[in-house]
């Protein structure tokens, strides 16, 4: 056993990456890093008492070169008797369709495929061949782009069922090991091009830092990454008890109490806010976004700040609310007739004839029954306007729609987009909120309409 193998074994044991009985799926590209990982885990699988398999995704980006990579990986696995899984995916088409980078598209498709094979064949862990040089590039990229603590902490040693057993090795250590053991591997020529940000750092910037400042730069960054990852773990424990104070609607809204921001430790609060927003919207906001959120604390209700990743934050009375920037347009006056169903702002509104015996009382405010004895056949659906008034059912007299929405304490996002349904110039329904008293059902009601929003 040589020094490189001992180094990896020690790293695996120290971080409890592999335990007896694991069934590990190894991501292989054909490049030196994944070839090293494949041969290493194959050599020590009896020592670990594990089963292994290998998986390759052909991104169809480099023509015959991509096909040769796939064949190379398949051949190695056959020679060492390791189960092999592969698929071909049009990463470029996916990238264009979803308006994301090729790198992001490839990552998304790869990991979806890896998880699929894990479920189908009983693998409980995925091993990827990220190394210390990859970590250095990741840290620099995130630092340059203003990422938070998690970003500049680099590549995690493990995340859920994904493990990175050779993160401790430099690229040179891997290449030397492969050369000494006469293991073949493939070279992705696209890595030599500086067209991609990561390649530019790898080929131009990092070599200059090593030459002129710190020859051990990669190792220094790795040690700092591990320290920051431990710090992040500690912060996660500390902030867990505070997390319940922040309210979320999955992928829709994050609501942060003003008192929470004002009273708690700023460092912990900043960390937690970023974590909750990142998790809720499946994105990575920038540190500057958190600063913008903090600025809203001292602004008046209704003020807003645009954030990155198409998010926007609003100052409410007692909360700061973050949501996706709306791309919906307020409808102009749309005519809807009895019996019609229309699509509006991603929902369906219908007005249907009904009968008294068909009425079903529901707690849902998106379904209402009205007396249509004085109703004309055509309705108008529109956004509420300044000066709109109605007779809220259960209340006396009229009330401005604006005042009513303030009374029920809906946030400014909802208020701005609130719709009303009117008939013959009279508001029938503040949609999804309250009916007008003039159209409530009465014992002598003869004609019934069912209003439904879903």
C-alpha cells in the first residue's frame, strides 16, 4: 500500500464516508480522477466489505469523443467485473430549453440519472471523484461571485447520499498514481479551453498564484474549506432552534418577522435567512441580497428591494416577505359568461348554473354560491382599483376593497394582484376572499350560480 492509498483510506475513515455493507455507485467520466476512484474502490472493496457499480452519462456534446469516453468506461468495468450503467442525454437541448448553463444542465441531468439507478438497483451511496484542485476552483469561483459561507466553504466531503472519497488528493497525486500503476484514462480536450470560467481559473489564474504567492495553495484552500465546513455545521445546530420563526410557503414565499431580524444576532440571522431562502426556492442567493433584506427593516411598509435569481423582497407591517418576481400581468377587464371557464393568472375561474339542492357548504373560499335572481349573464373579472367598494357579507354597510384587504392583513404581493368579479357595475366577489352581501343566498332564491377558482 503506497502513501496515496493510505492518505485516501485515512480520509475515508476519519470522515466515516464508507461503512461495511455499503453499495456504492461510482460516477465515471473516463477522466483521470474517476478512473483513479474506480480502481481504488475496486482494489479495497473487500477491505471495506462493500459492493460497487459504475455509472456514466454521455452528454452528447463532443461527438465521437463522447462516444469513445462511454466505450472506454464500459471496457474498464468489464475488465474488472464491475456492473456498468450508462445513458445518453441531450444536455445542450436541455440547457437551451431551461435557460441554464451547460454545466448546470449537465449536473442536473447527471444527478437525476444517478438517483434513478440507485433506486432501481439498491445503491445507497454515490461516489464522485472531486479532488482538491476542483475544490480550489469552486472556492475561488464562489468567492469572486460573492457567495455566502456555504459557497466559500467549497465542495462538501459528503452531502446526503453523495460521498467524495478523494477530495483530499491533488490532481498531481492522482496523475502520478495512475502513471505508476499503468492505468489508462481519457483526456477531455474541452478542459484545455479557457472559454469556461472554471477552466480559466485552472489554466491561468491558479498556476500564477502557486508560482508567485503560495506553491501549496491547493492544500491551503482545502484546509480552510474543511474549517469553514465545520463552522457551517456548528451554525446549522445553533440556528436550528430559530428556524421555526421564519414562515415559508414552499417555492412561493419566505416571511421573516421584523423583530427576528432586529433582536437576534446579526451573523446568525444572516446565515439563517440565506439558508432558508436557498432551500425554499432551490437557488443560491448572494450575500448582497441579505444586506438588501436587512435594509428594509428601517424602511416604511410597502418598500421593496430587487434581489438576484428573480426574487423580490417587500417590507410589510411586521414582516419582510420574499417571493419570486411576478411575471403575471394584471388582467384588463375580461368578460366571462355564465357557463364559461377561463384561465387567469395560472388558475381557472368558472361560473356555472347550479340548483339549490346541489349546494354544498365548504370551508374553501375559492368556491362560492350566489343568488343570481338579479344577475345579468355577463360578468367582468378584473384587478381591484382605487375607490372600489362592496358590501362584505356579514358586515354592515359598504367598505372600500383596499380597506378590506388591509383589515384581513394580506401581504402587499397578494393585495397588488387581487381580483374582483363584477356584474352590471356591482362587485359580486372579492375573488377568493369574500362575497358581496347583495348576492348572498336567501330562502326565496330561485336562481343559483356556482363560482369556482382553482
